[in-house]
C-alpha cells in the first residue's frame, strides 16, 4: 500500500527555509538571476508574467477574498516577484470560485477582469508527471490516513470557510477504495471536459487530461501519493503540452 503523503507539506516548508538560508549565505540577492521571477502558478486571470509583475501592486486583496486560502504571497527567495500572489498546489489548489472573487478584488489589472467564470481561467495544464506512482494505474487503493492528512491544512486556518468544510466532506470515504480523486475533485462546471479516468493498458485506470483543463491545481492537491503523481505546469497550454502526443 502506498505511503500517505504525510510529510509533503513539511518538505515544502523546510526546503523553502533551506533555500532562503542559501540565498542569504551565498549573496544570491545580488546575483543576476535574482531579477528573474520563478515560474509560479499565478491566480486566475493573471496576465503574461512580465506585465503581471509590472502591474501587481502587491496589495494582497486577492489573498484576502480567496475562500479556500489558496493564494499566498511570494517571499524573498523568489526573485523580484517578492510579495506577488501565487498558488502552491501541493498545499491548496484553486477551486474556480463562482464570479472569480480574486479577479474582482484586483485593483491594478494584474488579474484580467475579463476572467469572469471558471471557463475563462487559464492558469496552466495538468500533467501525469509520475505515472509509475499513480495509485489508480497500479490498482492500489487510497491509503488509510488520507482523510486525516487532508484535514491538516484546513485545521491550521483561523477562519475556515464553509466552502473548505464542503471540500473536506467531499474527500471523506475514499480510504481503501480505488483512487479517482483527481477526476472527482475537478471544480469546473463540466469536469469531463478537463479530466477523466480511463482504462489503462496495465489493467488499472489513469487520469486523462483534455483541453478543458484550466490548470487550477486541485488535482495536484488531492493526489494521495507522497509526491503528487499529477502536477500542474504553470502557464503551459493544452496544445503546448499535448499536441505531439498521439
């Protein structure tokens, strides 16, 4: 049985601290690469990266209105994008809220106000990056302890929202059953246009990504392997990722 991803977030936290230590010890702040922002998953409606960085005033309004606590602000280890919003799907993906409140809250145009609904969101594309680890492909049930792990991030929040509680309720009952989490949690109105579980040649099932995927990262968040088998590549389109696949 696959090990529950109990230390994924701890790894993220401490590896980030390690990077920060290296930054400060090695004079990274003054290196040429410090002026290049990392390829982060930006909130819905984010315009192209250069213009996003130019327009974002780092006000944190998008973070304040996010009902899932999905949005974070980048720290000093992330180049000159310090203070800009991003989403870490290893902790919490985006759930494509009705009316996209983070976009409405943006006063500068860094998040395009033409992004008005889930189908308008284009954050990136989901990719089954590690198929050898995928529980569904290996006919391995969701391990015990998964539900407890998924509660940990929300339990740490001071202002848990009803939407977050509803998400946790949706994730209950998967332990010991075949894994279909990535497909089941897709938040867009027509999830089958984005992802579906299809038969695999090895006898299991695998997630297949379609052009309706908005790159929200929800699938990456709920993936029950220690390192997520499915990830989102920021700012990559379906065509760019899959056009050469048969």
